[in-house]
C-alpha cells in the first residue's frame, strides 16, 4: 500500500517536526540501566535483534558508524546521524535496545527496537518507542530546507507488540516486503550468460564498483535511498564470495549484474546449514532483457545447493518495479512471512 508523503510547502523541517529540546531516556523503574551501545555490545545486540522471520535489511546495517555517547543522546548536535540505546539488567545482559539512523542524503530516519520477550509486559517497549520518536524528531530537525521528512519502521508481521507500538505512535502502514523461500533439493534449471559476458569471482571485483552498480540498478526504488560507502564496506565483508556471483562485460570493463549471498550467524557450532539469503540480485539497467537475471539466479542456486544449504531465501517488494518476483516464482520460490514498513510523515 503506497502512502503519499506529506509535504507542507514553505514550512522548514526544523520547525515542522516539533523536536523536543531535551529528551529523557526510559525510566529506571524498569530496573534497567540505560546507556549508549558500544562496539563491545555488538554480540548481545545481534542475539537480541535476530528474528528468524525477519527478511528486511538487518537492523545492524543501520547502526551509525560512530555511536554517540549517552550525554549526547538527549540532544541532536549537528553532524550526528543516529543513536543506539541499550537497557541492561543488573548482570549486564542486554534486555532492550533502540536504534535510529538518519539515512544520508535523505530526510528519513529509520527506527528499530526490541525488548527481550522475558521482559515484555513491563512498559519498556512504550518508553523506548517514545524515546525513539523524540530522538528521531531531533535528528530530522537538524536538516535544512522545507522538504518532506519521515520516520520509518520495519517490522515482521509476526512481531505484534512492535507493530502495535508503531501504530500507537502514529505510524501508518506504507508497504509490505515478502520473504520468498525455495527448497534447494528441488531441480534447478540452468541458464547461461549471453555472449560477451563472463563470470568474475567476487574477490576480483572492486566493492565500490559493485556499490555503484547497485545504486544504478535500484534507482527510483521507494526505499530510503542509495547505499552509502560506510554501510557498504561493513556489509561487503559479510558476503560469501564462494556463494556469490558477478556477471562482467569484459569488452566494456563493466559489471552487468550481480548476486550476493549472506548466511545467518549460527547460534551454536552444531547448528546445521539451513537457509542462505540471496541478499542482493540485480541487473544494471542497460543490460536488462538479455536473460542475465536468470543466469545469475541459476548459478547462485546451484552454488548454494552444492555447498550443502537446504533453503534459499530472498526479500521482495511485490509492487516495486523490477522486483523480479515473477522470476523468483519461476525458479520455485514461494512467499512467506511479510515485513511491514510503517511511516510517520512529519
């Protein structure tokens, strides 16, 4: 469901978003110690925020490159692009977390939050949501101009509590993203690259070149914006080169298309290989219509199956142009749990 972005002409963003001058962190009555998340908290944050039903960009992708200190999280000084707040119990275990990120080059702040299920029902989620909304407004209030501005929240349809919190804060449903899944034991139809294109190992490809190809192939999409270098560098190290593939135009020295694979972090050394994610698969616009997407898909599925994976998964926006849903369905993928995107236009 598409929702028009409200744009009150002539009213500066700094005045329109009604940002609080000061912002209180969640109450100590929840018996949690609240502080800014640091690099050493990443393992706990990953464990807390990992949801097997999630199909959207991992919230860890949205962590600011430099996390600000708690004393800086009650105001929004210029140059600060986000915040990550955690609530710890007396044993130092992370029980709740809220992450905000102002997407560079856009007027959108992505908000993500989670509360340990064992600590639900104590009002922590509502307090954390109130802090996130206030902090998001502060981040937007530092933007110049009078253009549109919004807060965005991504949540699995299975996480009812988070959905209720977003709606209670005034967010409305914007779009849905489906998680597609395929059994890799089913036969895979093979397609070849067209003449003039060759497969190139991921290790021999410049990551920045792939980023630019990605931004070109997804230009005009509804999502917050192009992927910026810091995020791409963090994610690049997590792609599996032996499971990914790049179609390369040797004559022009250009990338024609790419398919990049991610695998879930195992919760234990004994966890079997279950599901790998086709995190990004796209063909650069000038190369479309030549069967390159099918060649990328068949090669990646074959590599995943040969490497012992049981399922392949991907996230698709069913109404986005060039989403490739028909191709995924032709390859045996079926839709599963949705991620719902909520927006609060300010």
